[in-house]
C-alpha cells in the first residue's frame, strides 16, 4: 500500500467528522468542521478517507438489507395479496422508465436461458438481438401497486405537491400512467395510452421513424426525433432506453443478478406451468428498479406478468409497478402512427430536430 | 451492440464511482437520496460523455457533475439546508478527485473488519448502517444515551479504519 487510507486525526476532530456522518452536528459545529476542512488540503484529504469508509459501510449494508427485505417480503406476501393493495394513484413519469429494464431482460434473458449455453458470447448476443427484433406485438396493462410513503424525506411530498399545483395552474395535469396501456412492437415501436379521470386519453408513441404526442386537446405534435416524446415512455430517464435494445443489452445484463425463483414459492402462488425469473440490481450505480420478477411460460417464452419493485424515487412515483400481458394479437400496420389516434381535423405540428 | 464510447465511459465510471458516491454521501445524509443522486450522475455522465475532454481527469469531471446534481438537489429542497458552503465543497471536490485507486483498495477489507467487531459494536453498526437509525433512535432502542451511541460509533469507525490499514499493510507485505 503506497499511501495511508486515512490519516490519524485529533480525537475531537474525529468526533466532529463522525457525528457529521450521523447527521448530529448543529450549525456551529458544522462551521467548525468546515473551518478545519478548509484550513489545509491534508485535512480535506483526511476527511475524504473517513467519508470513503462511511460510504462503503452504507453501500454494503444497503445492498444486504435490500436483498434480505426483498426475500422476506416475497416469501410472506403472495402475489395475489399484493394485487389487492393496488392504489390508483397518478405517478411521475420517471418511475415508469424502469419498465425498460424489465422488458429488456424479458426479451433477452429468457431466450438466453433457454438457449445453448456453449454459444460464443458474441454469437449469442446477436441471436438475442435477433429475437428482440422479431418480437411480436404485445399489449400490457400498467398498474402502480404501492406508493412509497417517504417518511425519511417529507420534503419530497412538498416538492411533488408544488409541482402538481403548478401543472394544474398551467392546465397540463399529468396523465396517470397507472391503468395505462402499453403496446410494443419489436425494438422501436410503441404506443402508450394514458387516461385521465374524466375519460380523456393522452397518447404518445413512435412508429420507429418519428415520435408523436396526441394530447386530449390542442395540437398533435410529431417529431423526427424518435426520442422526443419518450418522457412518458419506459426507459427515458434511466439510461436504459426502451427503444435502443441492442445498445443497452450489455448494460442490463451487467447490472442485475438473475436467478430462478424458488419453485416452491411459485407453486404456492398457484402458478403451475409458469416460471419466474428474479433479477436483483447489483448496485446503486445502475439505474432501474432494484428487484424484478418475470413470470413466463417456459415452452413458448410468453411473458405473463412483470413486476418492478423498489423503483428509483428521485423524481417521485410509485415504489412498485406491475405489467400484465393482456393481449398478443397483431396490431394493424398503422397502429403505431399518430393518425390512428386522432381525428383527421386535428392540427398537427411537425418538429425537425 | 454497445458502442466504444459508452464502453469507455462505463469503464471510467466504474473506477470513479466510489469517490463520487462518497462525495455525494458527504453532503446528502439520506441514503435513498444518495442512491438516486448517484444514479442521476451516472446517467448524466453517459449522456454527456462525448463532451468529456479525455486529456483531463475523468474523476474530476464526474465529481463536477456530481457537484452540480447535488446543488440542484438542494435547490429543489429549499427547506433542506446545505451542509457545506461553496469553499468547502470546492476543497472537498478537489480532495475526492485526488483519491487514488491505491487509497480505495484497502476498503475491500471492510467486511472482514466488520466481522471482527465485538457483538456490541456489531449491533451498533447494524443499527446505524443496516437499519439506518440515527444515534438518538439507537439510544432509545438500546437504553443508552445518544451521546454514548455517538461515541460508540466514532470508536467503531476509528477501529475499522485501523483494521483496514493493518490488513492492507499485511496484504501488501505478503
């Protein structure tokens, strides 16, 4: 070892730093700590040594806890019971984006597990991408199961309330994604249909060439940037874009530990014939939900249900999201074009980016 | 297929992540918020990597991004006071950017060192880090005073630091 991990500090400074990590310092003590840090670069360096230790302790226990809680929760709480707890709450766009991770895993990992393990990685990757390209039309119902009561940070509620108030004021209340229908085709086409309480629909989508947004009123917007309206789409804010499957395959595969779910648990939940894959995020540095369940038919590879749990909460939203496969019927060819989702007399605004 | 640039960015990020994470944790005490901010930083890095001048230090660049994200975080939560003034954040950013891989490596001994703590210390460590309890809550749980819990945690950190150093030296000598 070439350098000391962290310098020895005077006991009173060590106490100050330690209590700072516990959030125990008052204003005056913080001033004192700052004064010490700023006095010499060596002091800042010594602080950094302890901060690295503190952060590693947080990280180690954070992961261990998440995994343990998940296991206990899943063991004690049958899937059907979770569904009874559904709360119909509108939620922020950010949370939805994690669905991308799930869909990617479902598209890639399941075929991978069913395939020949001896294939070279590159070949296998190409085959998986091919499977994704050929994937059929699918329609999912999206449900937010539980909103995370954020006891740790009450201000998050305040921020959300303020934002909602602003949105209402400007007449652009966010359409709820809870209860939305998500139609996907292949690797780059989707239609997301969200419904307001009064029955109005807000539809966004992409045909792979353009993206578009059809609000209940006002102009229809079309952009040559396929990412333009993906604010509402799974994957937009999680660096796991829903559409660019190939680019993110490696990232997804690297970010999660994937294993089969205990078959005993599966049978307790009366899901004979269905298998379940469980994916747990390896560390906080990766985006997306911390826990994912994928229920599917082993023979056909058909995915029936997908559960995203412990979604990132930086931008609000639900803790848990469920996607249920409703239909696999082929959609009409023009379904992924905006014209199918509005009257022909609506004004359309085109954006070239 | 993942492109070369993203792959390079991810490789850089993997090396810089411990320092960036600790930099955020030094200013944001809520673990969940720290996690979320860290994710925001990772995304910002991937999205903006094309702007990174690779003749400069990636870690400094990443910490600069973390600094901006953390500043925005406090701007959004106006009732949350900033822990450090800009001068201190600047000095810390410089110190975190200077963290070398050699100074992080010893932390790999942390789990071993935690295992070697006595049962009381381990319990305190669990309650603080696993249950995410503050000293006052731990004190209530264990029938201690908050002050003695704080002192206990300070001793644990100090002892873990020593243990890690000793193991790193012993490991290096082998």
